[in-house]
């Protein structure tokens, strides 16, 4: 019967989508883990964060150098020319002379008491911790961006496949309406309704294809590669609730070990030590200073007999410097550093509050997302039953064509919403781990195992 044929066609279309997804995923298909590793090699934001970390680690040797001895060498050479032209060469002859003087000095300095240097050395350790936290956050952000781009491509492909299947089902419904009109069992209204739905589906298919292309370009911008096929999510995947299951545990983790919080905690220590360093500028400094100098002179004295001289001089002593008055600049910098230290503490409190808020929102999104997936799975079963009932009712004359078309639309919308809900639930779970500072490559491997093999 025509109605039964259309129902069979719908089932076949649905089966074709699943089979096509399974067959499209073999050797040439890339998985999420491979996409993430491609992004690690290509993404400019991640590369910039890695170089920022390398630069930040150099603060350690720079800070250590402030309390270690220093050795400097200076040298100079001076050549002069003297010309004396005598008016009576019998008394004093004309004299031309080019004396050359050379000098080099080796200076050794060992800080003994420089509180500013010790504070700056301690600052370097916290600056490195800050750089490491920022890089770790960049690593998590890359994993999230790669995962989001990956699943957005899958969602766009699912939408395109469902729209195409819906278009095929409507096409069959349109053909059936035309046949029924020709034999006089239906009105032209059924044909017009089916034709309108078919035209709309055709327009939606074009938009869905454009969205697929757009999402593929977005993924390419992250990884630098264009993928022919991506492994889809298994249709039988089951989403587990977050572990631990209570919200407050996640909030506590986020406030304790979230990377934005860790970076700001390090910034607080840097600012505190900067205030200490500015305050120490009032204090005297004491250094051991030693010099070794050697000078070679060619005397420029012409009127008396002279000889070349080599002078060697060595000194070793203590050098004390006491800042007495610098125009008020030291006190101003001290007040500035104290204000910056207070600001950094407020920034830390704001970072904790922001982290807690984002964690609560993401936790709720995970819990509600899992519940939504369960509800949509049940709605999918109900929508399929509703479509079957409407088709049967249309065959026996108790339902009209628009009822069947609406039931078809409901079924395909539910399928699309279910796929999107699954992707969003997985992404929110990754985001929740990222907020807690626990997102690792192993988590992507776990998601990878949920993809079709």
C-alpha cells in the first residue's frame, strides 16, 4: 500500500544514515585524539603560550644572577699627536710625538646585602608558576576548542543527513498525495501541503550543506588540516554523570586547582614581593668590590726626558651605598606597589568567584544535558510511534496528509535535537573537568572510545 511503502522508505532512510556513518568511518576517518594532536602542532594560540612559558622559565636564572658575583672588563686605548715647531732649531729642534696609552680594568662585585635582589629572585619562582598555569590553561583551551570544532562538524553532518532523509520521505509523501489525487481519494490540498514541505526541506538541505562546509573550515582553522571523514559518535553511547556527583565538590576543586586561580595566586605573590622590593629600596646596600687594572703610558711630556710606564693596580674592599633622598620617587614606588598588591588580592577573589560560578553553571549543564538526552531518547521512540500511527490513520482515512507531514517533521527534529544534546553533554563534561583543572589527554581518549571504531 502507498502509506506502508512510505513508512518502509522512512525506515530505510534512517537505516541508511546509520550504515553510511559506520561505513564512512574506516581507514580514512580521523578520530578526536588525532584531531587534537594535529591542533597541538598547528594552533598558533597554543604555540604562543608554549613560547611564553619558555620565556617565563628564564626568570629563574635571571633572578639567581642578582645574588651571584659579577665580573666586568673595560678597556680603552688613546693615541695622541704632538707637533712642536721651534722658531730657533739651534736651541730647540722641531719635535713630533705620537704617545699611545692603553688601559684595562677587571671589576669583581659580590652583593652582600641587597634586599631588593633577594625579593626579585623569589619573585622569579612565582612568575614561573604563573607562566606554567597559563600554559596549562592554554592546553585545556586547545583540547576544548578542538573537541568543540570536531563535534560541531559531526552535528552539522547529522543535520544534513537528517534533512536529506526527511526530504526523501516528504518526496515519497508528495508522490503518494499526487497518486491519491489522481484516483480521487484525496484533494489537491494534500499535494500542495506536501509540495510546500518538500520545497522547505530542499531549502533546509542547502543551508545544512553550507553549515557543514562552514564547520569544516572552522575545524581546519584549529588543526591546519582538511579531513575527508571524521569518526561519528556511537549510537548506543551512554553518558555517565560527573564524578564526584555533588556540585560543591567540583566548586571546591575549581577554586583550589583551577588554572586561572593558580595563575592569580602566583600573581598575588609576585605583587607582594614587588611591594617588599619597593620598600627595601629605602635600605642601604653592601657589596664586595674588587678591581684589577693595568695601564701602559707613553708620556706626552716633551720638554724633559721621559720613559714609558706600566702601572698595575689591584684593590679589594667593601662598598656601602645609602639612599638618602631621591626626590620622593622611592616612597611613591612603594605606595604604587602596595596598591598593586591589594589589587592582585581582589583579582584573586574575583577569579575564585568567577571559577565557582562557571563551575556551577557547567555542572548544571552536564546534569541537565544527561537528563535531556534521556528525555529525547524517549521522545524519539514516541515520535516514531506517532508517525507510524499517523501513517496508519492516513491509510484508513482518519488522518490527513498534514498530520503525517507534521509527524515526520517531529521525528526528524527529535533525532537532530538528540544528536546535538549528546554532543553538548560530552563537551560540557570536558568543560567541567577543565574548570577543575583536571582535563587531560586521557579524558579525550575516553571520549575517543565512544566513537565508532
